[in-house]
C-alpha cells in the first residue's frame, strides 16, 4: 500500500512521510543493478501518488483493476455463497439476480452483500431454523450496501432538463 507515503503534499503535515518516501525512492533506484527485482505497490488513489514514484525504473507500469462485470460478480457471489463455512442455502437464480443489481461492487462489497442477506435470513426466522436465503433477503441487503467503486465518483442529478434549455 503506497497510499500512506506517496504524496509530498501530506508530507508537510507529517514529516516522516516525506522521509519514508525519499528512502523508498533511494531503495528503488539503488546503487547496484536491480535486475530481477520487482517492486509492486497498490493504491486506491493513483491520482494522489507522487510523480517521482511513477517515472521509469520505479513504478513504471500501472495496471488498473476495474470492478468485476456481471459474469465476474456472479462468480464471486457463487464462490462465497457455496462455501462450506456457513449453513446458508442460496439459489442460483438469486445469485444471477444479485449480480445484475450490483454494478460497481467490488469483491469485498459482494461478500458484504451476502453477509447482509444471511443476516436478514436469520432475522426473518427468530428460531434460526431457516437457512434458505430469499430474493427478499437480497433486496433488503442491497438497500444496506453500496458499491465502493462508485463511492468517490461525483454523480449528481442534473438540475436542468432538456426543456429548460430549449432542446439544445
């Protein structure tokens, strides 16, 4: 995780961040050949990374991982729904339904969605006998979970309508 020390702007607030960043840069450049040595860094905020980390010879290649598509979401939900470490039963058509409703959800968001659905399953039956997760459990869980991949995006409702601007 390079978020913690990857911005010189924040180094003003905490001088140790600047020192750590400088030390990392020195270590990555090295005085000897770095052949065969690979350094991987991860961040959720690539726009805040210091430019010196992104130059050739340091973190020169960047791979962006997007949230999974519908097929990927189905697979992730299936993996967690059919694991043997819980007693819940989830129908395949409900997994397909949930996958179609979860655009922007990451793998951990999908796991959280399932956990919420499991919770609603338990709450639905006070004696705890029912282990069948229903579509209603998923619908309630969808209201309680949000896609973290879309959390930082500035989606706003438009204030003007097409009629307000004469159709242009």
